[in-house]
C-alpha cells in the first residue's frame, strides 16, 4: 500500500480520506486516530523496506514522511518537548498531598519521586570530562629520554 513512498513525500488530506473511507468533517475524532494509524503503518512499511527508522509526522490533516534534513530539525524539538512534559509531570507529582495516601501508597510515591528526580537530575547536569594524565612508568630507564 505504501510501497511507492519515499523520503520527503506527503499524503494529502484527500489521499488520507481515500485510505480511511471517510472525511474529517464526517467523523473528526476517528479521522485524527486514522491519521495516526496511517503514520504508524508508513513507519513500519518504510522501516521494513529501507532498514532504518524513518520519521513520519502528522501535520494539518496530512501525513508527511520527513527527509533526513527535516528529521534532523524536527526530532530534537520533540525530545525537548518530552523533557518539558517530564518536568511538569514531576512538578505535579511533588504537589501531591502525601497525608492522604495509605502507607503502601506512600512507599510507591516515594519510590516514584526518587526515580523521577534521579532521571531528571541526570539529564540536567552535564557529565564532566575525565582528566587524562599521561602514564609515567616508575621503572628506571637505561637511557635518558631526549626532548
């Protein structure tokens, strides 16, 4: 079905309507979910054909197969959005009133807070580069090293 698609191609709203069998005006929620299904089907078909993951995006009632340049620009933004979502979720988790939880729920809550905090802090601070020191042998030398 998606054998002729290549990087940079786009399925218009008309093509998506033909695949799904209904318009977005007839069934808007099902149309949105149908676009996601088309997106995942295209990703799967292209991965099988090309042999690597391909970025496919749903944008304004169309499905677009991103070329490498577009994917290199799009994916870092998606990653940053995911981090922002994770930070907000952690902030909301910290606002939970622990006094209203059972002892078992408090334990689970504590574990969740600890895990999330550790993951977020690892992403936040850069890992310092290790200092490399040239190896000095302690054996006596037969001849002195010339500069």
